[in-house]
C-alpha cells in the first residue's frame, strides 16, 4: 500500500489494494459518506489542497486524542467533519455562528422526523 496518501487518486488506489476479506464498511452512517463526498468535491473545486486537508485532519485527530479520544476508529468521521468545518471557516466560506445555526436546525429537523424517514431542513430552519 502506498505510504503517501496525499491525493484522492492515491487514496482510491490504496483502498483497492485491501484484500476483500479484510475490508470493513467504509462508512457506518450516511452522514459519513456525505462528509467524505463534500470534502472531495470542495477539494476538486480548488478550495483547499490535499496537503492542507491532510494536515488539518491530522491536527483534529491529535487534538481529540489529547482530550482523551481512545482512537478506536469509531470517531474518525467526527474528526473528518471537524477538519472540514475548520477549513471552510479558515477559507472564509462560513463562520462559527452559521455552522452553529445549521447544527441547531439539523437537530430540530431530526427531532421532528419519524424514525427511518429522511431528515429535511425546512425554509424556516434555514432562516
């Protein structure tokens, strides 16, 4: 497996090298896949370099470990999402207040959504 996973293509090639009997589900929940896809899309649009991404993700993981995260794999995409939020704030795409607004809106929408149904943000959630 390649030791330098510094491009999306390198990541893809590395994943293909994993024997099928050793592969685990890549994503444990739909939001993880969405965060992954959003990161790749923003990188492809040139918002950040893959080097910036890997440094930011590494920093988020180290901060979480310093705070006691046991690093057993179950929190990886939480760190991924934190890194993405950090980068989009650093790049001026959004700010903490806007992120907080949408996190709260998402929680309200999730609360009113019946189990098994897709969560939808309504116009009043976005205001």
